[in-house]
C-alpha cells in the first residue's frame, strides 16, 4: 500500500484495489472524514456516468421504412390536387409502431436513470454525513461494512465480491430489538459482487444478515451468515 492512503480513494471507488490494500484502506476510511467525503462524491459521479445509455432501433425498422418509401409513388410537378387521405399500409403502420416503441423505451431508460441518481444521492448523504461511522459485519464467506448516520436517519451497506444469492432470494439485514429481530432492509450485489445500498436506520445493538425470499419476511427464516455490533 502506498505511504499516502489519501491517493487511493479513486481506485477504491472503482474496485481497482487488491483485497489486502482494500481492507487497509477501509480501515483508513473509518478514521478519515476527508476521504469518506471524496469517496462519496466519486461514487455519485460514477453513478451519473452509468446513466448514459443508448437504445438501438430494431434491425428491421430501416428495411421496412425504405421498402415503403420505394413503393410510394411521388407526386408529379403541377397544381396541387386534393386527394383523399391515403390509408397507411401495414409496413408503414408497423414502422410507426416500432418508432413509438423506441420512444417508450427511451422514456423508461430516463426514469431508470433518475432512480439511479436519486439512489446515489441517498447513499452519498449517509456516507458523507459528519456523524458517519462504520461497523464491520463479518461472517464465514461474507464480510460487509455498515456506514451509519443518525443525522441522515439511515445506513449504507457496502460490500465487495459478495456472492449472488440463490434465484428468488435476497440478502436481508436485521437488528436486534429485545428477543426479536427487526428487518432493516433488503439488498443484492451487482454483477461484479459489489454492494452500495441504503437501508433503514439501525439502532445500537446486534445486527445480522440472512438469505431470505426476494419479497422479504417479517422474521429470519435462515441462519445468520454475518453479524456485527453497532455501538
């Protein structure tokens, strides 16, 4: 690891650090508010970059349109002639429908991009909060970090190389309240195994993670795979 850990914020956010350096830097992150703020800002910037998306029209759309153009007779020069409105051919109708579908798809992508931006802002607010603190949630084969902020009334689950849950399942976070466990949120890793998910506020006490049905449950139905303690 470099002698100046402050230079590793970028590689950390981009998941470019080897596991040993990543663990050391995460320990530094617990102590350095400047690096936490910079990491949160870079995470938000990376989320905005991920919003750019292109939609490729159906491959047959151009052929349909060009074929219909070739079949459509052009009006010869001369005085304008009133004609009855032509009935659109099936190819033209299909082409118009395909174009509308592309517009609808673009609209859906814009909505998804807005959701990603909102999620990034929620995560940034917790991680960069002045009172943010980090708790390790560790188990066999699963180690996560829980960043908490009372000021933001929330927490963020951070993990790397987390195995995907079985089909139809998700990870569930719990905190202890007396003799029962209270659900704090659900999360699943991205395709690269990383997790950056905001969950509900977690009070002091024991926290645990289980694997549950994707819709969530009121009480744990499987063994705790990772646990920690919020002071």
